[in-house]
């Protein structure tokens, strides 16, 4: 139990900087969804690819919150939760 608490506190402490890892995870989820030939319109597909590229750029610029927000829009179009 004590070890569990220590692990939980450690996880909470990591929650902030963990945004840096959130973006690649979202990008991977988007890539995986795209690889399955989702039934999207041409416009939706273009939008998803644009958002995906923007998200990666934001992530590389250190703007992780904006990246997560941008990638979330792409995931919404793809129907990923
Ligand atoms: Cu990031």
C-alpha cells in the first residue's frame, strides 16, 4: 500500500511535464487511425492531415498544450476518444 502511494505521488509529479509525451501519443493514435483508411471526406482527410502536421510543429516548438489541443481536433474528426 505504501509503495502504491509513493508511485501515485510520483505519477502526479510527472503529470505536468507529461504533456511532452502526450503529443507523440496522440500523433501515433492519429497515424494508426489514418493507416486504417478511415471513411472521411476529402475535406476531412485534408483537415486531419493539416492538424496532425500543425500539432507536430507545435510539439517541436515546445508548445505542448497547443499541440494537444490541435491534435484533439484531428482525433475528433477521426472519432478517436
Ligand atoms: Cu508535445
